[in-house]
C-alpha cells in the first residue's frame, strides 16, 4: 500500500519520507511512540521503548531508523542522516565521530538529533538528551506560548469604546438640552438614557466573527485550513512574509538541474544528444536495475528519476546491458561504481564527487582546468556537482578501489533542490502588493543565496549568517533585518528572534515553513503558515494556517482573502457606526430645534434591527463584488480599517442625519408631529439602505437583506397595531415621497463625496 507522501509500507525511506521527518509506517505525530530501540546496557543488548531511553544509554541504529534522542556518535561507518526537518538542509548530512564545536546544528557532524532519519550506514551512539532537553524538544517548547492579538478585534475594541463614550456623551448632551428647556428631570433623564443605550450598535461584536467564519469557509474550499478564523484578518495586514527554503520555496528534494560536458552546459529539459549520453552514463553508474523504492541514496534516486522522465536508458537503446557488480556510494569513498556487460564488452561506470573522481580520470592539463572551472561555476550557483566517468575493463571481476583509475571523463551533473515553479511569481506578486519577502533558512549560505538570486529576493539587500546574530538585541536585529533579504545558517531560536524583532519594529509578519526547525518562528508570528502535505507535526501544531497542498501560490489567495475580509468588515462597520452616529446626530439636532421626541427607544431599536442585523451581516460575510484580486493586493493592509473607515463613517453619518433631518423638517407642516418623526425615521433607514445598495447592491445577499429590511419597515410603519407598538404613525403617500426623496438625495451626495475624497 502506497502512502500519501509516496512511501510504501516496508520501504526504506526516500527523500519524501524523510521530508516528513519519519520512517515509513511510523506515525509522525509522536516521536516517543511505542517504537523499540536496540540499547546496550550492562554489556548486554536490550530492546526498550524509545520513551524509556535515559542519558548514558548506548543505542544502535541502521538505515531507516528514526533517531529516538539526541546522541553523541561513537561509531558511524558510512553514516548519512536526513536532518532536513530540523536544519532545513535538503542534502544528507554526512556524520563522523570526530569532535566538533560548531555552533550550527547542521555543522555538528558528530551528533544525531531526535526525529531525524538514518538513510545510509549504521550508528552506535550514546544518548545525551531526551524529551524536552533534545533540540526538537526545546524547539517545541519555544513554539508554545500566547499567540499575538489580532488586529480586527483590537480595532473593534477601540471602536466599541469610542462608540460607548460617544453614546454616553450624546445622552448627556440631550439631558442638558432638555433641562435647559425646562423639561422635568425624570423625562429628560429617561430620554437621555434611551438615546445612550439604544444608539449603541448591537451588531458590532458580531461583524468580525461572521466575516472571519465566512472567509475561513471560502479558504477551506481552496485547501487552506485555519485553526482560528480570527487569523484571517491578520492575513490582510501582513506586510512581511518570511519563507523557509527547503520544501517551501523549493520542492524539498534533490533533482538533476544541469548537465555539462565541461564546455557546454544545458538545463536538464534542453539536453543535446551528447549531453543525454552523459545522463545515460550517470544512470549506468547507479543502481538502475533495482526497483525505484529500493534505491536508498537520494543522489541515485535523483539521477534515475530524471533519466526515466526523459526516456534516457542505461542500455542506450540496445537492450543488452547486464549489471554484474556494484560498489555503492559511501561518504568515505566518495563515488558509486558499477560493472556491466554489453555484448562481449565489460564497462566500469563511476559517478561521484569531483575531488575524488577527477584525479582518477585521464585528462589533459587544459581540459582539467576547463572542467575545474565548470565545477566551480556550478558549485557557486548552489549546485551539488557529480563527475561521470567510465572505462572498458577486460573481465567481470569485482570492483576494488584500486581498479577505479584511468577513467574516461564523460561529463558533469549539477544537482539542486529545485525552486518551485510558482515561487518566483508568488514572490513578485507579494512584492507588488507591498509585502516584503525574506528567506530565513538553516541551510548553507551559498546554497540559499543561489535560490534567493533565482527568485530575485535580494536586490540591494544583504545576506546574514546566523553567527552574526549572536549578542544582538531586538532593536539592533530589527535594524539589521531592514537591510537583509536572507538569513542563512540560523537555528530555530534565531528564527524566532528575527521574527520577534521584526514585530517590535512594527511589521506584521507571516512565517511559512514545513519543518520542526520552523515551529518556534511559526508560532510567534502574526500569521504562522505550515505549507504542504509534508509539513511536520511540530510545524502544523504551531501554525495558524495549514495549506494542505504543496502550492506556494495559495499564500497569495490567503492574503487576498484577508484583505477582502477587511474590506467587507470596513463596509459593515461603516453601516453600523456611520448609521448610529447619524441617528445620534439626528436626535441631537431635532432635540436642539424642538422639545419633541423624534426618536424614542423603541424606534432606535427598530432602526438598529433593520440596519444592523440583516444588511450589515450580509455585507460582512460576502467579499466585495466589484474589486479584483489585483486591486485588493494593491490596496495595502491599512486601506481598510484606517483612514478609509473613518472617512466612510463620517460621510455616512452626515448623509444619514441630513436625510432624516430634512425629511422631518419638510414633513412637519404637512402632518402631525408623530407623522413628521415617522417620516424622519423612514428617511433615516432609507438613507442607510440606499447607501448600502449603492455600494454592495450587486451582491444578491446584500440586496435581499436591504430590500427585506425596507419591507419590514413599511410593515412596521403602515400596519396600525404594529405602528403603535414601535411608536410610529402611518404615513400618507406624499410623506413617503418626502422620506424616500431625502434618502435618495443623501445617498447620491454621500457617494459623490466618497469619490471626491477617495
């Protein structure tokens, strides 16, 4: 049975398994599961549970094992370990017992770390740390903590406090006016309390919640899962995205990128016939006869997968090649050699490190200089370079090391962790949207810089190595980060320090990654994003947003949805707050002009019910219909709830109060005081709905909600029993005309003012 990440049960782990940080068949969520480990205690071998290990235990590990604890190596014959989930490096780490004091995890060749995977060789090691004392345990602890507060909720709290203060102030103002007019204290106090209480917008606490839930549902259909819907609003404010390299900006697996003969280099998808022969020779120098799932080394897999994809066969078309012997790659040897027979000839094929294979080739001095220059050029581009060579041999004996000499140089293979096809476009789009992009990786600076250059991340910004961060405080680091496009060779704690410094500098930071080493930074970011199906459990648990597919461009969809949600919330808040300020202004204005009660508490509650609950909620749950994704991206994170919201609130308040006051004044000579106040009420509600329809009328849900509310208003006004309950009086046709005309004119004036000031 083949698992989702491409590994079959019982297979040795390939790069796809290793990317998930676990061996096939081992649940990734708990590194201390019921797995057993071979331990040497009291001079005898024992099988113990991984979570029963203690410091001082000596463990034995072979290819396919997940390292159960942090260990110091005692023996490491041909040992290579996949540490990508911890360090971010896609290339296997070659281990040895030589002591090292290197500060970076990726440079500590004498150590094994919990959760990493043994790919080749075997290990004997002593346990030095378990549980929370391991590197992955400390990383998990660092990723725990309180998530930063969200912007919409903070903004709503500020708006709610301001609204309450304004309502109380309006009530006190009306109280003072009534007392000045000689009204009784009880009557004046009752009117003031009614205005203060009833003018608070009941729908305000629910606007962000319903908008976030609606946006989360839309994102879920595109493979974006949010742990907390309130995270979506932070997506709209993001102005800095920090990407991990391996598995995020890159595909997370080694593949052949370039083939060269020393004089000509071509991308692997544009090979000439001679360069295809170089790839065929490299495939022949690999375990090509083995089933794909049994090929243990990632370099062999990369060569064979590319050869199969391009239809390049080791048999070179004659179908008569037979594998006779093989000398697998070992880190101490530096090459992979095979012996094969084609017809009556025997061929020794070799591929390996340039410093090992080139001295065994028969090359002229001039050719050797040209090849060395090509190797250096490819290495500076972040490639891992292999030399391919071969020679005929007289017999089919074994392949001792002494026999690997006098080789005929065939060419070079440049391997790399390829950039995702859509990564460059995603970076360009984010930059155009005012979102700065930064790479933070544990990988080698040279490898990471090649990726950054390919994506255009750096420009005039610098590259900083993790060792340069030691001793810097948050202010110094924030100043350094403003000039930096890439941090390389950084630890998980340093990643978190960088993010924290950016936040203290006022940046709204999203962190995207898929490894255990990304978890602390993902957790403390304003928006933590775990990318892809291969994201480790630590990254998923720390993330606010999980993107289920390996599609980096989905991050742009999430940012667009966040900004669309802010735009919808802005429109809904302008309906709620602008309308309520208009109600307060109308009540105060009419209170100053006359001693009549133009809006009683029941009418204010009716207005809030008709304008808050249905239209405002309908606006909040739908994205803006006439704004393109490009416009949303270009608008920037502050375009929604900043000056634009304040402008919309004031314009709506003035238009609403003016419509109601004008209708009330025009209706007074033509009817009773009750009909005049009802005319003002209809103009008040009509102006608010007119403005809502003018802005969002093309959204069916909003149109239905607004028209439905107007219909309910007509029923409440014209049906005698209901009209009396809410304190209204049925209107005559000309009074309806006055109210609706005032509402339409106020809507037109508000839209004109919005265009002139927008």
